[in-house]
């Protein structure tokens, strides 16, 4: 058994249960693109499809089509992971008063992530043909830059959200912590994409690169990112329940909050407030 085939089989074994978990998360949270969990399902499907085609290509080396699509599916996992990150951060920003501008920026960041996905598919397919390889590489370079810009935008929005962390509801704290934990792994994956596009080194080729380099910098990095984000979906309060809860103010009719009421609902007491603060200031 070849190393590439062994890695593909391992991906099948891992991503089948992860797809089941991602489906459960979507059922629990609601199938909404804005929440980001739907993109985790898409990512798992892409990984399963890429692994299956890799196995077929290894056992049928004369077929260029299988190898081409295996490479394409293996190189476009960044987009759904970035979109999932943005969806979770979007949810958190919506729970913070006065952060609508961040929500709007996160929505705009969807554009380069989706364009990067399309450009990556086009570039990956062109790379399979010698007369179009140069054009395909240019597309991959453009896609890598778009993913990098999207990632930097997500990091910037996360950093700007950090000061409000102590006052998040405990559910949002868990989601935000998992999202932050996934960012370093996503950074290594983006670095691999940049090296594959800009460095003239066969080890980083998306079609015939070193499988162990790909395993360490791409496959495992994507896996850890997906694990953290799926864990966030499992821990997070279901979206319907979160919307019903919103703030203690929404449930208490605008009355004065008794001592400890915010803590009971999972919030931290707002800064600068005593125990006789009015509802709706979280």
C-alpha cells in the first residue's frame, strides 16, 4: 500500500464520524449559513470525496481525471473552514451591543473566501494540463492570497472582540475560545497553500508533492481546525435557546435586576455597575 493511499484511507476513517458529528451540530443549531456550522459539513464532504478519489487514482494511475479532482478537492478545504470561523465570530459579535459594524465586515469577508474557492478549483483543474499549468499556478497564487487576506481579517475581528470576552455568556465564551484555538492550525494550513503556490519546490506541489509535508502542514492542520470548530458547535447553546434567552432584560420586562441575576443567566456583571443596575445593560 502506498503512503498516499494509506493517508487517504485514514481520512475516510476519521471524516466519516466527523461528518456525522457535523450533521448533528447542524441539526442542534439549525441549518443556517450565518452560524458557520453548515460549512463544517461541506468541509467533511470535500475531505471524504478527495480521499475516495485519491484511493481510486492510486489504484488506477492511467486516469488523469481522478488524480486531478483528488488534488482539487484536497486544496480547497480552506474556504469552508474560514467561512465556519467567520460564522461563529458573527454569532459572538451579534451578542455584543454596538458591534454591528463587525458583523458587516465579517459578511464582506465571505466574498474573498468564496472567490478564493472558485479560483482554487479553476487553478487546480488547469494545473493538470501542461499547456495550461502556468495559468493554473497563477490562479492558485491568487486564491492563496485571497485566503490569506480573509484569514488576516478574521484574526483582526477576533482581536477586536477580545476585550469583551469577560462579559460574554458562558456559551459564547466556549465558542470564542474554540475559535481562537483553531486559528494557529489554520495559519499553518494557509502557509502550506502559499508555499505550494509561490515556492518552486516539488515537496509542496498539490499534485505530486511530498505526502509527509502535506500530511504535517495541510491534512493534520485541517483536522485539528475542524475538531475545534465541531467541538464549539457541540458545546454551544442551541441557537433557538440563545435567541430566546438573549439578555436577562428580555425575560424580566425591564425591571431592576436582583443581585446575582446576571450570573444566574451566565453573564458577568457589567463593569461600573452596582447591584441595583437596570436591566438591558449587558
